[in-house]
């Protein structure tokens, strides 16, 4: 399965994904946008207008391509277009920046070609030019300086990252990695081992894992898990609800060489209790 995205610059859609928490339950995520909903439009009249234009665009693309499409209108600042086909249903999951709501017919036709044949250069050039002309519609976010810290007391994340990137992703992942901040209060019941945040384009690994007793294969698995989020992007279910760990993600994850023993280590309550007694640094 391939994901196709057109970005300024290369990146992922503005959603957050988290690694498994210690209780083995899914981490709660912000409520997802409704399909075909223009996220930037908050005034009721404007929202209704945007929804009508989204519905019209959805209908036109469906008619042009003959493809079952689930369309999501975004206000992203990096990914302007994203495309993924569901393996089971063959449905195309399409994400488009709201600038495409008023796209002229030639651009709409180019979108249809891109959905059917993502590698078509002629359509790609038209769409890139269209996006470049409408840069002013891309909202800018206040940038904040993020200090990357990969060398821990026991583990250098950059080494694990390079190993996983080469072995599992052919060196294609460019998302930086860092140890996260030490919690201000001691954790009591659970721990989120890692997270991937496309807004920051950053992978964070929980600093409690930087301990001598934590096996390297487990930390490497958490790094792989977050890199897989960066690689696969996000999936929506039939109702439009975001699924952080959909079946395709689980299938790919279960093929990871150390998956079974990493999960076994994570589900061992004695390991969890020892992690939560981590000394303050």
C-alpha cells in the first residue's frame, strides 16, 4: 500500500499519533474532523458554504474518476494533498487543503488524474503550480524552537533511529527524534512510551526508557512504532472517525522482527512498576 502526498515542504497531515500506553489501551486522540468538512471555517454561514463546495468537489471527483472517495478538507500548513487507498475496500482516502474548494475545472481534472495515477507528472506539475500560486491561503503557525536531545545516559536514540530507518524504511524517514521532557510529577499508573507529532514533525521517546534495565530491543521497537506512524500517516474509518492504529498499521507492525518479545516485555507488570519508579534526573 502506498501513500501519496504533495506538500510544501514534505511532511504529514496535522494529526498526532502516540505509541502504546502501558495499560495496552489506545491513547485518546482529539476528535477527528468530519469527512468533507472544511476545518478552517468556523462561522456557521461560512461553514455551510464550505460544506457545499466540499460536497460539490467530492461529487465532481467521484464522477471524474469513478473511484469511491472519502474526502477530507484540511487547513494543514505542510501537506496540501494526501492520497491513500484502503486495501480491503479499494476506497481512496483523499485529503485536500481548503484552497482546492474553489479550484477551476482544469485543476479539478488534474486532481482526478492524480487520484487515478498518482505518479503522473503532467497532473503533478499543474497541481504544484496551483498550490504555489495560493501560498497566501496557507496559514502560518508560530514557530517554536525545539531542542533535540538524542543522547541519553544509557541510549543514543540517533543510533537506533538510523538502524530502524535503514532496515525497515529504506532510509526514507526524515522526521527528527528526541528524548521527551522529564515529567514534572512522578507517574503512577501508566506511561506513554513515545509519540509522533506532525505539527512539530517530531518523534519523542519517554525519558523513563533511558535506564540500564530497559532492553535495547524494546526501545528500538518504540522507535520503529513511531516511525511507522510517520510513514503510514492517518486512516479514517467508514464513519470518518480517525483510527490511530488501523488494521493495516497493525499488520505492518506485527511483521517487525522483535514485535512479539517487545510486546511481552511491555505487558509484564513487573517491568511497568520498575519503570514508574524511575529516579528523577
